[in-house]
């Protein structure tokens, strides 16, 4: 076979793998929701939500978690700084829904370089139920949020979580972020779970508290810079599996700049690079860059217009994403193929830079993520000293 033939064959293979992944994700996401036999009695649940600052949908997402159709649950909001602008909103929620249903805990405990994890420690310790959900502040919870989390629990489960489904974009940059979050990242998360390789996602995490406490408690999630990476490894080391909810929960985005969306993707790519290097190394195959280049080379070899092969690759690639998104109700409009194209132009650079870039911004903190997997917050020593002083008060 000629070099052009090999190139064409490899391009077809990569496109076929991508389409197969989209088909697996569609099957998995459309599977009927069934009540877990393990947790059919709907046990009491505590939701721990770290909060910081006011975001575009802060009120709506906060209220969504306080009006769930579930018989026995409470919510603990955790904020590191008592002067944070989100505090008056949470106090309003306490007055509205009652202190027995909503609590606010101020002050973090530094167990890692992960600000969000540090913010959750006191909430975790205050939870008295056997079942605890750690949920980001920007998760929009449907009425059956807890039921859907519990429904995914099986006898072999160590953790149930949900990827974010980007929704309500109010700018093209936010549409690009939807293209990253939905048919790209969430799709591969569900493919991995279907193949027995479930990875945790920190947006919504359902824990059995005794299970995690027996393995070091919430502080054990500080073993990695990203709590979801630590959670994945902890669950697997216990001989358990990470399972995903039937359908991911919404994260309304509002207006976003493309530059901000790319910066977030770089931070997450860097985290994946230092926590799951073998999987991250092959992520470049999940983007259309390589099959596009191979298709162009094949066209040159066969005397065809050089644009013909790349165009065919992109049409098939994005058609599959459009069918998947439409099939599961993810955000989609006429600009979505262009958002996907911008994503796929940016991703190879994000992937490559994750191998050499170091400093990222995380929740307002400048953080160095080293190539050997270690990490540090800038000015970490003073921050640790101040936090420990607060804890000892």
C-alpha cells in the first residue's frame, strides 16, 4: 500500500473511532433511568456547596438546590472569607428556607493547594448523614437531583458524579465553552464509564461518608492537585468504580470570552497532564487535527483537491456531534459547528502547552502546576500560616 493509502486508512479509522464514541455516549445517555436497588429507601442526604463571589446565575443555582423534591436533605454552604460578597445572598437563603435546611460555614481548612477542597472541609465535617454530595456553586439542580445521583449507585460503586452540561451561553465564547464541555468532554467521560474506566468529575460528587472517612476523609482528596483525580484513584484503589448520573446536570454559562474559555481548558488540561499522563497523552487523538492532516496528505497522493479530504473529515466529525447533542438535549444552534471548529483549532495548542506551561489561575489564585505532578500556590507559606491560625482560634 502507498503512503497515501496508509494515510487515508488511518484517517478513516480515527473518524470511525470518533463516531463510535459518539454512538456509545448517545446510547449511554439515553438509557432509561432506574432506581438503585441499593438506595431505594431514599436515605437522608447532606449537600455541601463551596461558594465564592457572585456569578451570573448565583441566585438561581443556589435556590435550585433548596427546592428539591426529596424528603430528607439539608444544604451546607461553605465560604472561606466572611466578607465574601456571596455571604448576604446565603444569609437571605437561610432566612427564607430556615436554619434547619440551610447552613453557612465560614472559614476554610488548608489540606491541599486546592482552594475548593479546602473550602469544603468544615462542611464535610459538619455533615451528620451517611450520604454527602459535594456540589459546585454553579450547578443548576433539577427537582430530582438527589434521586438521579442515588439512582446511579450500585453495589460496586465507590462514587457517583456528574460532568457539567454547558447551557445558556450568552456569547460566542460561551458557545465555544459548550462545545468543550458537552459533545467533547462529557461525551468521552460517558464513553470511558461505558468501557469500565469511569473518571470522577468534581462538579457533583455523591459520597458514602463512612467509606471516605475510613480512607482518610475529605483530606484524602488533597493527595492530588485536583480533587476529582484523587477521588478516582482512591475509589479504584478500594476496588470500586466511579459511575455517572444518567444525564449530566446543567451549568449555565452566561457571557464568556473565548480567551477565558481557553484559559480554563488549559488549567484542566494541565491538571489531567499531571494526574493521568497516559490518558492525557492520547487525548490529541480525540480531536480532528490528525485525521484532517492525514486526509489532506492522502488527497495529495491521489491527485485530489487537497481540501476535499479534510472537509469530509470535519463534516462527519461535526455531524456526529450534532446528532449526539440533539439526541440528549445539549445546547445547539446554527453557530455550534463554528464553535466546534474554534474548539478544535484551540485544542491542539492547549494540549501541547499543557506539557510545558506551569502557572494557571484557579479561583483567583495563581498556581504553579509542575511537570512532575507537584504543585504550589504562590505565597503558599503565608496562606497556610494564616489559615492554621484561623483554625486554631
